[in-house]
């Protein structure tokens, strides 16, 4: 018996825990994507397109579409089938309608073993089968376009999530600056109070401002953490990772024109590509529906065989022996009658008519058929041609339904093109407005900076009361927030414009 002391037990427990942790590492690594410490937007997009569950589920549709195309081609090949069966029938008296086997002289039936095989080839061809590969190919193109559209949606969502992390991080930096200024104002108020030129109310107001700034810092830290988790969620990565965002975004004057962007978007917009693919699939669907007016041809061929083996051949052997005895007796009777003639012929050798051992062995050998000594049935083959004449106008109804779907797809495509033009016009205007706004807010921020610096200096010298200092502080905080809002509004507008055009328009 093995005894483990307390220190040894503790060591064994640590080793066991370590082994369990090491065994769990591969599973954890397989389920989560490792996030680099320095994460750029391009790298985040690569990880998201490879690991986002929604993206992976959408890509699965391409696999199904590929197999649909393969299946459509496979339907043009002949079909083949091969079957076999085994069966057993017990001993006993059989019944054929109202007559039993015993009445027919087949009593004492043994048990039987049966086996059979059948092989067949078939080939059919009609207009729908001929055109099915083309339809499947266009459906696959439509599926691929939908996947690209989903990729564009993932790109937009991830870019916005990435920008939101930067926005929250910058917001945290601003509130930390506000906390620093509030603490500076508190020290100024306390200094003036100690010098006798201030009062306790100013100090208390400064302390309240510090408390509010501390609350704002806590809320901003939560905002940074939450936005980072949402970014990792869209990437399909480990939510506990804390990467540093490496991409930077600058505000530059937009030089694109709506016409130029529209020309680019006509060939790159994912939604428009999907609409075109659906229109092509619907157009081919009309040809598929019209193919029901074409004749169809089918050919078939089949082969089959069977075996039947009785558990005993005693009945057959007895019948053969009885037949031999009867033949011998008949031969002997004939010889006896012929001997009464004046010139009788040479008598026959009746013994040769008796059932020989070779005949009995032949009966036994013929019974040894199960399971593969088949008796082949006659093969068969056939050819048929069907020409549809009238089917109650159902074919024309299918054609009209397919044409209606085609017109719907064309109208949707046209609507998509108009919406694309409108989106580009409006979002280009939004980008320009956001750019001009950011310039104005940058100037306002500089003025608020200077105003706060002068207010702090005047308050320190006693030429300004604390309320005016707080007002200057408020103006500065609002200018910082408005500047931050304008910058990220510009970048959000760029991201939305890129999603519409379908290609990147900047290098972050």
C-alpha cells in the first residue's frame, strides 16, 4: 500500500493540476484565435474573416452550392443499381389457392434457401436535366456574391468596433485630463484659501469637481473595456485578450467625387454584385421553365438471377428411383409380350433403365446452388421517348412564374443601383461635412485651451472667481469632446462610404 504524506500529497495535487491545465491548452487554443499584442485594423480584419462564426456559417453555403453543381452534372450520367437478397422457407405443406401440395403429389416439402441478384442501368434525359448545371452554376455565383456581401458587413462592423475602441480610449484620456485639471483647480483653491484670498466654498466646489471627474474616469474605463470586448467578439477571438491597437487614423481632406466613386462602386459594391447574380439566376430560371416543352428520353437495361436449394433431396431422389422402377417394369412387360411372337426380337436390357447412382448424384449436385450458383433470367432493355402535348397549361404557368421572378430581380437590381447612387451622394456629403466640422472643432479646441490657460492664471492671481474658472473648464471639456466627436464622426463616415463603394478609400 502506498502512503503519501501531507507535503507529498500537496505536491501530487500540484502536479495533477498542472497536467490537467496542460491537457486543456490545446482545446483552448483550438477554440480561440490568438490575438497579437499589437493589433492593426488589417490584422483584426484577417482574424475576423477567418474566425467570425457568422462568416463561417455563411461560407458553408458555398460548399453546399458546389455540391449542388456537382449533383446537377451527376444527374446527366446513367444511374446504376445492384441488389441481392437471401431468404429461407421452412418445411411443411404449402397451399396453392384451395389445393394443397399434398393433393398435387408434392407432400413432405423440405425447407428451402433462396438467393437472387439484380443489376440495372438507367438513363434519362430532358430539358430540365440538361439546363440544371447552368442553373446550379448561377446559383453558386449568387451564393458567392452573398458571401462577399457578408464579408463587407463584417468589415464595416469590425472597422466601427475598432474605431469605437479608439474613441473610448481617447475619451478616457480626455476625462483623465479633466481629472488632472480638477485636481489642479482644487490645489489652486486650497492655496488661495491658505493665503486668505479664497474661501471654503471654492474648495468644496473644487472637491465636487474632482469627485465628478473621478466618476467620469471610472465610466470611461468601463467604456474602453466594453468596446474592446465587442471588438474581440466580432473577431471571434479570446475575450480576455488585451491587445494594443496599432492603427492610427488621420483626418485628411477628401478629394473623391461622387461620380468617380459611383463608377468604382458599380463593379465592386457587394450588394450590387449579389443583385446581379440573382438576376442572372432568375433569367436562367425562365429557360429552365421553358424546357418543360421539350421531349424526354429514357433508356433502361436489367439483369437478374436466382438460386433455390432444398434442405433435402430425398423426395426428388425417390421420384427418380420410382421413375426408374416404373421404366424397368414397363420394359420387362414389353419383353414378355414380344417373346410370345412367332419370331420374337432380341429382348431389351431393362437394367439400364433403372435409376443409376450417377443420376442421384446429379440431382444432389443440381441442388447445391445456394448462394452463388445463379440461374440467370433473360436480360431486358428498353427505350422510351415522351413528347408532352398538353398538361393543363401548368407548363405555361411555370414559365410565367419564372418570368415574374426575373422581372422582380431586374427591378430590385435597378432599385439597388438607384440606392447606391443616392448612398454615395449622401455619404460623400457627410464625409465633407465631417471634415469641415473637424477643422472648426480643432480651432475651437485651441481657443478653449487658451481661454482656460488665461482663466487659471487670472484665478491664481486673484483676478477671477472660481465660478468663472469652472465655466472656462466646462468650455474646455466641451471643446475637447466636440473635437473628439468630430474626428470619429469623420472616420465613421469614411467607413460607411467604403462599405458602399466596396473598396478601401484610406490607409489607416
